[in-house]
C-alpha cells in the first residue's frame, strides 16, 4: 500500500452505511490492508467489522505510460 503511495484507508460499514477515513501512518509497512477490516469498530453503531481499502485518491499523480493525450 505505501509503496504505491496510499497513506490512508476508506472504511465502510455496509449494514449501517457509516463511513470513515483512517490514516495508517502509525502502522508498520508489513501490516496488510485486509487485516484492518475485521478489527474496525463502528463509531456510530458499535458493531465490529467493516470493509477497508486503500484511499488511492491520496497518492501523488504519476506520469502516464501512454502520454498526456490519454489522460481524462
């Protein structure tokens, strides 16, 4: 995750539809992203377990492999 430039996670609880963004700078590089989801506790309803994935929008933009004319 960090090698690709993501510094935070998007966390979603599907049953109650609560969402949060969590900064993961305090955790080691060896901690895999799937390890976060089952340990998350919803601040809104208190249920344990959520979906977590890297917040890719935080990463810096990299040069395009196909050139500038293919960017949206």
